[in-house]
């Protein structure tokens, strides 16, 4: 039987029989009778067995999978475009249906969902009762986000865990050009109904593999020139390099045919990368930071978005024309990954950061981050502190935090950890968002203060088995060391006593 970790327990696969096993202590189940209703749910595999093991240490569920069902990983690699679209529609319908089951919890991931392409069926394995059975992610996130994560996994080359850890934008970086427009629209969709409407529109097209042809629109380049006429003047001078002067990023004029191609690429690339409540970057123990190339892509898209929304005449990026000039120039630098000059431009603006559009704010924060101007980034947006810290962790350069002046609890927490101020680390633990790394720092602080019981209590409250094991090992090692030191001390004391006794006897003999 093949077993994989899943939802605080394990999933076991043995031909068409799948079992889910979880330590009973991870549940609040008192009897099988209180969870009987989960046996038969329309869009889930029937449960053939529910039981508590004889010693009541584990809870066991057993499912029987019909022939023809495949895992999402297999389906992703071996399905047609049409089959993928059918799956996505079915999944969205199930997502809407799940909202009607108030007491039901499940897991929307690549392990728990199976597909039968021939019968166009989608079914779930695990399901549970809310507050009685584990399913943390289902309770903590809205269903829309969870469904979109699975959908983007199917449509891109990104791995599911990669999207889960780094956010939906991770899928955008691993999407083919042909699907980019579709994937970005799915990522931005507010409801599952929006996604269903999107695929309904695709069905009405003659060739699903070809991108939709949009009506010609004014190019981004003309929009920029409307905002400020000087930009057009700079364009015409782009081919005249000046000696010993830095050449600013200029948007070149292009032939009509090439402009048409650019319009199509821009139309296929409009997407906004939203910061969730946690961070611009992953706030997990297995952190994967966006590479320079990806950040450059993000900024290019942000620039495109800034100048492609609405009527150009009504587009306001800053409170004054001068600041608009500075912002545009900074965004141009950012788009070619010249973050140092971009940051310098942004620093000249008099318009308040909070008065800028969200897209402009994102571009500025990314530029500050990549230019190493962490203080400026946090001064502009204190909540960006978590992203700064995650970035520095990935660079193994946390000592830089010592130089950051901020009253943000997470900055104080990290500084206290670096300075080995263990009492402050413990004091601030409830004021910061704790990921696996910070949980470990809290435990380390308790251990350094010789508070092993408090450390274990904290680790148990977080359900972190790795930390519990760590505490037990360190405590055992410490006890063993103390015992060895005690034995060594007693041995030395005996030796000293024996030596003194022999010395005294020698003195007495000499006297005699």
C-alpha cells in the first residue's frame, strides 16, 4: 500500500481502496454515530468504513474508488484541452455546492480530488464534520481561492504546493503565452460564477486553442503620450545617444505591423498581482522567493496595467504633473529591472504614497525591496515588513534588520531574536504572524530561559510535532549532561577526599 501525508494524517492507496488515517487526538470525535452523515455525499466517493481503532488511538475512513478515476497529477499531464475545461466547470459547480453544506469540511488539493475524464465526473475522497475533524485550510480560506488554486495547477506547469506556498501569482510565472490571458482572468475572478461564465464564452468559440481576437485599442504607447507630451518627444530622440550621459529607458516607436503584435501581447498580459493579508512573498517555512526575472515580469505587467485602464485623459497617477513625470520615469526603470534608479525617482515624489494607485504602490515597494532600500519600503507601507523579512531570510541576510527603524511588532520580534533578547521574543509572540520559522524562534527563547514546560505548551498549541520532538530531545540531552556532570563531580570529590586522606597518612608516618 502506498501512503502519503495528508490533512494531519495519511492517505493509503491499495488498488481501488483508499484509506484515511489520523491520530484520534487530532480530532474531536467521541463516537462514529455523530459523523454518520458524511458517508454519502453526492459529489464524493462513498465511505465504506468508519471506525476508531481498538486502542482508540486512530480514526480510520475507507473509500471505494470506481474504475476510470485518475489523480489530478495524472489528469493534468494526460488530458486534452476540452477535458481540462470540463473538469474546471465541474469543480466550480462543486465549489458552489459546498457552500450549502454548513457542517461539512473537506480538502481542495491535488491529492483529495480525482477525475474520470470519460464520464466527465469529479469526486472527492476525504470529507469531515466541522469542528470534529481536521481541515484547517478549508476553514481558513474562502472556497473561491481554493478552487482557483486547483484550476491554475491544471492549466499551468506550476506544482500544486508551489502555488499553495507562493500564491496564485506563482502559476502566472509558469503559464504558456497561449493561456496567459485565460489564467490571469481566472486569478482575478471574484466568484466561481465568473469563472463559469469565462469558460462558457470559450465554448462558444470555434477554436478553443486560439486566443480570442480583441477589437483594436489604442496602444499603451499612445496612452503614455497623452498623459505627458514630453514622453513622445523623448521617444523621437531615443536613437540619439549622448556622450557620457545615462540613457533613460525610452519606449521606441514601432512599425504598424509590429505595433499590432505588441497590442495582442499586452492584451494577453493584463493582470494585477494582489498582496494577500499575509505577504507579497511566501510566509512559510519552505520559503520560495520570486526571482529577479519574475519580479521584473510583475513590474512590467504593473506598468502595462497602469497605462491601460480606462480613458487616458482621466488617468491620474499622482497629484501633480511633475510627480506623474517622476512616477512614469521610475516605472520605466522598474520595468527594465533598474531598481536603483527607479527607487531614486520614487524618492523624489511629493505625492503621499497612500494617495497613489494600488498598482503604483506595488511597483514602488517591489523596487525598494530589490534595490535593498528596506527602510524606505517599510516607511511607505509598514505592513510590507513581513515581505522584507521573508526576502532577507531567503538571502540569509537577516542582520540587516538591525539597521531598520520601525515600531512594527514583527521588526521588534526579529531584532530581539537576533540580539538574543529572549524575554522580548516571548513577549511579542502574540503580536506577530507566526510561521514555522518564528514558532521555532519562540521555542528557542523558552529553551534558552530553561522554560521547557512553557516551550512544550506553546508547541502543542501550534500542533507543531517537529518542535515537540526538538524540545524533548534538547531536554533529554540536557538532563543527561547534568547527570554526567554530577557523576563526574562526585567522582572528583571522592578522588580529592582519597588524596587528602593519603596525604594525611603520609604526614603522620613521617612524624612518627
